[in-house]
C-alpha cells in the first residue's frame, strides 16, 4: 500500500514552478478578479510611507547626534545652550512623530494586504471549484481524491501564506532597501563601498542556505502529501484493514513515513532557522568593521562626522534586517509559486465540451396537438431546436437509439463494439451479462458522461451531441450502481432529484420506492441527518433513497443500474408495484444481475465483452438456449 501512496506522492511532488514569472503574473491578475486592486495600491502607498517614516526617523540621528555633540561643548551659562536644547527636543519630537507614522502605516498596510489576500483566495477557490464542476468524468477517473483535495489544501495554503506574509515583507524590504541605499549614498560614498562588499558576502551566504533549506522544504511538502494520502486511504479502507488484520502492517508503513516527515521537517527548519542567527552575527561583525573603518576615516575631522557615522551604522543594521527578511521569504515564495502553478494547471484542464444547442423546455399542448413553450409546470416537455427557419418543438418521448456504437475509456482498450439497440418510448430495456461486460458503460454514454468513439446515439431522433448536456441529463434520471448520499437530511437527499419538489412530492416518491416505512422509523424521520455517504443506513436503505430521488425527478427516461441489488427479495417484491408505476409511460433501462428483476422487460440485451450477443424478450431468449438461458438456469441451479 505504501507503493500506492508513493505514486500519489510522486504526482504531488512538483513543488517548484517551471515558469515563476508567468505564474506570478497570472496570480497577480487575481487582484483584479478579487476586486482588490485599489486595496493593493493603497497597501503599496502605505508601504512607501512606512519606509519613508522609518528611514527618515533613522536619518534624524545625524542632526540629533550633531546637536548633542555641540551642546556638550557649551558652558551652562552660554545662551546658545538653550537654543541647542530646544532644537534637540524639536528633533526628538519629530523623530517620535515619524515612528508613530510608521506604526500607523504598518497597521494599515497589514490590514490592506490581509483583505487583498482573502479576496484573492476567495476568487481563486471559487474559480477552482467552478472549474472542477465542469470537468469531464474522465478527469476524475484519472485523479485520486487525495490529489484533488491537495489543490484546495496544500497548494491554496502555500499561496495564501505568500500573499498574506511574503509579498508584504518583500514589498516593504525592497522599497526600504532602495531608500536605505540612497540615504547611505547621501551620507558617505566611501562607507557605501564597504557596505557593498558586505552586502555581497551576506547575499552569497544566504543564497547558499536558502538553496539547502529550499530543497528540504520541497521534500517536506512531498512527504506531507504522502502522509496525507496514506491517512486518507487508510481511513477509507478502514473496514478492509480491520477485516484482514492489517493494523500492524499499516502502523509500520505509517511510522516509516511519519519518521521521514519528522526528519525532513526538522532539517528544513534547521536550515531556515540558522539564517536568522547567521544574519544577526554577520551584521554585528560588519557593524564592528564599519565602526572601525568609519572611525579611522573620520578621526580628527569636523565634529559633524560623528553624526554621519552613527546614522550610517543604524542604516547598516536596517540593511541587514531587510536582506534577511527577503532571504527568509524567498523559499516560501518559490514554494507558493509551485502551488500556484499546480492550481493553474488544474484551471487549464479543458472543460467538458458542450456544443449542443437543443434545449429542454416546458410545453403545453393545444387540442390539435401543437406544442407551445410555457413557464407554468405542465409536466410536458419538448426539445427546442432553433434554426434559421424558425423554432421547432419536438415532443420528449424517450426514444433512444444506439447505432454501431464503439467506445473506449482510454483510447486504447475497446470496451464497446458495434453496439446497436433501440428503446421505443415507454419500453423497458434490460441489460444483462457478466461482470465487466459493459452494461454500466452503455448507460454512461446515454447521458454523455463519456463521448462515443464512433457510431451515433439519438434521443427522440436527435443526435445527443446536439442536445445541451445539462438539458439532456435533466431529461434522464439515474440510480447509479454506487449510490451516493450527501451530508444532509433524508428529505434533502430525495429532493436532490428535483430541487423544487415539495415535501409531499418527496414523501410520495419515498412511498413509491417503499422507503417511507423505514424513513418514518428513523430518529427524526425525514429530517434525520445522513452523514458520510449515508453511513448510518444499510446499503439497501441507501438504494431505496436513491430510487426515491429518481422517482421525484419524474423524467421521461429512467436508468436503473443495479438499483435493487442490495435490497432483499421480499422488499424488492414490495417495491415492484411502486417501481412498475414509476416505470409506466417512461423508457427505462434496467441493469440487474438478479434476472427475476428483468424478466418482464420488453427487450433484454445480453452483453458479453462489450458486444450485444443476444436480444429478445425473456421467453425468446429462453427458447434460444444461449447465454441468457445459461445465466437464467444457472441462477436457479445455484439458488
Ligand atoms: N472509468 C473507467 N475507466 C477505464 N475503464 C473502465 C472504466 N469503467 C469501466 N471500465 C472498464 O470497462 C469495462 C466495462 O465496465 P462496466 O462498468 O461497463 O461493466 P459492467 O457490465 O457494468 O459490470 P458490473 O456488472 O460489474 O457492474 C470493464 O472491463 C472495465 O474494466
Ligand atoms: Mg456496472
């Protein structure tokens, strides 16, 4: 199983962006989508003000020291002393004002950047979720849940971290560095040369450490994804793990990954954590060097030069701080850009193509049988085709025809060969055949979960490719082989079939499905909350709710894929009457291994390796003495 998670992990391993600049630009476009460009502009203005205030406050050290030096040379009775003291206090107040400005602008810029990042994340998540809704089913076939979830957790988190913290820090630091260097140049070009040499040394050291920690952060993300994938898989397969006593094996596998996770995590943070102290110590050393060199350069000169030296030293501190801040953010930015790139890859996956123009509309019929579109509920539907010659309404009847259909899921292995069949309105068509024969696949093609490779499928004489997908699916109700119930009440789960159904309609549908009795005995009846895919119900009960959901949809075509496979034969008999009334007047496709369920069908198709090998009604097929006969008599021999 570890191997399984390794594959999941390896899919998640791409943690560095291939084209950081393009990704960054695209991410930046979300400031527009999130309507926060104005906030961002104000945040940058606040940052500039903040930097000006802090740099300005430091610059005031120079006149402050100069005045202080002068004051010390005056006698107490000297009238110039009072003027110098007043100047000194005025400078102090000025400095305090600058620091207060820095405080306020710092708060403002953080608040504004927080607002920006929240809005960008909102827009990004919205786009991702909307895009995921439009992806074809085949995309979900090829990606694990863990992988899809990691877009919304790992990747989104990395991006959020960058937008919230790193970008703010980088903007502050870069603007500040420009300001600091300019001020240093104003103060002393000679000291600037020393500073430049120091800057290059710091840059090289930090670059080395960043590369090391970057690699380890990357590895940490990979192992985190593996651990998460493993936990998710083990939780899903918990019953199998327990049933086969695999707890110890699972624990051992997990421990190995967990240890690895701890190890790389510690290593990554060790490198990251040494950057701070190294920068600190380096700045102390360089501070001492500049002080010594500065003292040598300025000794014996005018007193004003002490002010230059003190101010310059303060800038050196700030310069080192800013460099260290940038270096610390660097890895996080690379990591976040890799996350953003993965998100954009997801957003670039082509959506389900839907070139259908024909729509499903509610119609009313006059005495001559003419159809006209109407808004009120009439329970009568028509396909609306708009052409240059006008609008045509085609009555929805449920006439489904497959002609020479070939299909493959992956483009390599042919799953259906030359399938031709027709279902006249109101007919019950059954598919039987061995496991893996292609029964579910046929039904997946009717509602265009997948598109056929060749051949044609028509619905009321219209090629289904010309029908808008949403409308096509609205005209079909499906009870899928693997039932899915949402975390909601029983009533809401039934109403999923038709969102505007009243409570009475839902209860009526539950009665048809014979689900009313057990639902009434649930603790809160129809208001009982179902959790975790209906884990608090039996498989059969879940199927009954799924049938009720299809019943409430009231569609012209119904697809029942092993809808009653988990229901006991007695209950099946009980719902038979309800099911018969549900099927009445509709075209129904039924798939069932239990042949008693399909006996009364108008036509039974026997599938073998993706081909229809026999067709006819129950009696015809028994007389034929072929596969159906074997399946049917075999069933009775076994039972
Ligand atoms: N999503 C998929 N991707 C690739 N191959 C698939 C996919 N789903 C099914 N198949 C393959 O298509 C073939 C037909 O599968 P299908 O689900 O239609 O069988 P079935 O007749 O419904 O079987 P069962 O009685 O077990 O439900 C199988 O060989 C299966 O391996
Ligand atoms: Mg199936």
